[in-house]
C-alpha cells in the first residue's frame, strides 16, 4: 500500500507549514509551495532539517534553499542504503 503524498506549503506571515492533499488552491491565501510531493515521514524529516538552526524567522528564500540542500542530503543517505519514504 502506498502512503499518501502531500504538497508542503508554508505561510511566511503565520510561520506555519501546511500539508495539502491536492484539494486546496495552489499558492493561495499567503501559502506557497515548498515541495510538490512528500509523505508524512518525509515532511517530518524536512521540518527537522529546516529547524536544524535557530533561525528566528523562516523565509521563502531560506525554505526553497533548504529544499535543494535536503535533496542532496537524501541522495547522500540513499548512497548509504537509507531511504526515507
């Protein structure tokens, strides 16, 4: 059985993440897409990755940079035989 995939969105003003199952309108009401498809587990690992520093305020640019870094992090883990699904 396949785990549900979500679109990870973030609201910079509210400083909150939201997992959209595809029913919400893309990039609306102050939310912007951080990742197009992620499982709950991938989201929790990503959120931990984002919060690895004591950044007082998360920004769009910071989060989008984290997505790029996170991709490299997952690739490195995969080379060691670890896969986060």
